[in-house]
C-alpha cells in the first residue's frame, strides 16, 4: 500500500512538471520549445500562436494649378500730311506660353504579403507511457492596404495679340502701309505616374 502511494505521487509530480513546461513555453512563436523526461500518463502540449496584422493607409492629394494671361500690342505707324510720304509699318505682336507638369506618386511599404512566424523548433521527447503529446502551430496573417490618390491638374491660358495700325494718308505721294503679324502659341504637357 505504501508503494502504491509513492508511485501515485511520482505520476502526479510528472504530470505537474509536464503541465508546468507547457505553461512556460506555449505561445512563444519562433522559439525553441521542448518538453522531455516526463512521466507516464503525462499531458505534454506545446502551443504556438502567431498573429500578424498589417494595416497600411496612404492618402495622397496633389494639385497643380497654372494660370497664364498675356497681352501683346504693337504701336501704330503713320505717315500722313506729307508732300512725299514714305512707308509705314507696324511691328509684330506675339505671345508664347508653355506649361509642363510631371507628377509621381509612389506608395510602397514592402508588406504586400503578410508573413508570420514559423512556429519555432518544437520537440517533445522521452515521455512516459500513455502520455498525451501535442504540438500545435497557429500562424494567422492579415494584410490590409488602402491607397487613396487624388490628383488635380488645372491649366488656364489667356492670350491676346494685336498688331498696330499702319497708315499712309493725306500725302501728295504716299508710300506703302504694312501691318505686322499677330500670333499666339500655347502648349501643355502633363504626366502623371501613380504606383501603389
């Protein structure tokens, strides 16, 4: 009867020792977890729970506004009230405008794929008869990426070109009257690159 009591105490101590190791090692992701040298009917469990959650939010608002107003006017040229008048010529009036915008947005975090731990190096060895030994690795990975890009480009161009009058009048002998040219040129180039 005494021998039976001693054996029962040893078995109970082994179970407690095994459970104590489980409590100390469970949930240590990526670590080296081991249980060994436990008694009969012991409960030996290693549980690794690795939860990874990545949330990335990018809000980009880019606005470009260009406003251009130009006016060119050449003066008048007059030859008048002469006995002999020469030529009259007004100059040229011109406007030129060029607008260029290059926008580049890059949202990169290097976390497109969620990755968790590998559960570590786990082992249960040298356990007694009728022992219950389990190793469980749970890897839960969640990645959420939200990109919001607002791009606004506005270009306003107003141009006016007027050449002056060329007048040859009220002369006994008059020359030629030549009015200059009036011209407007405008160009716009917009390049938008978005990388998410």
